C-alpha cells in the first residue's frame, strides 16, 4: 500500500492530473541531473581547466627563466602579520651573474626567513624583470579542483532553481484544477443544486 501511495503519480487514477505527471517527470529528471549530470559537468569542466592551466604554465615556463641570486640587501627583523594563512614574503636587493651579460642587481620578492647572504631562486622574464614563478603541479590541481567544484555547484544550483520554479507553476495549475473540480462536485456533495430554488445552506430544513 505504501508503494502504491508513493507512486500514485505514475499510475492512472482519478486523482492524477496533468500537473502531477509533469511534476513527477521533473523530479526524476532533476534527480538524474543532480546525481549524474552535476558530477559529470564538474569532471568535464575540471578536465578542461586542467588542460588550460597546464598550457598556461608551459607558456610561462617558456617565457621565463630562473637564476640563482644572492641576497645583498638588508632583511627585516620582523614581518607584519598576514591574514588568510598566506606565506610571508618581502622584497630585497639581490645580485646574480649571467655568463653572457655579466652581473645584475635588482629587487626581488623572497620568502620569509631569508637572510643577508642567502641564495634564492629568482624568476625573470625576457626583459630581465623579476616575475612570479610559473604555477607548479600543486597550483594546477588546486585550480582544477576549484573550477570543477564551482561548475558542479553551479549545475546543482540551476537544477534546484528550475525544479523549484516548475514545482511552483505545477502547484498553481493543480490548485486551479482542484478548484474547478470542486465547483463541479460541490453541489452533489452537499446535496444542493447550484442556482436552484432549494439551494440554501447545507443541513437546513
């Protein structure tokens, strides 16, 4: 009996309306999209984002080069606090020697804990300006997971919103159909004839 009650929208019966059928199919499609479509969209978008991130990283590695530089500037004794768990860093003068162009000095960002005389990795572009290092595998996968999760979450939000809108519309149609049905059956239910001479309140003698 419980199975029949739960699946009454899928069976032909006098209580089922067209809006019930639409709502039943909408719920089925929404469930498929939530449990199959959203993860699939997240995986596909994440796979695309991973390929794009790898291409960008490869292009940056081709445009930039790394040198080993010596810190010659004065390093701060204490760094200001940084919110969000980001790594402390600061800019300081560094010097390196190129076999072709000779010795160079510039300001570069180095991680916290670096002291005067330490050797650090400095990334430079084609014009010799200091730049950030190209993203590594960790950054690429973080980008992939973030984009894939956002895509899956966006799909879920769209599906739930569409399902809510359809449910609201079908509910309005269902109430209209019930009201029309009650208008037809109410005179028989209360044993009165609509508009007749004896159509007084129910139960009057």
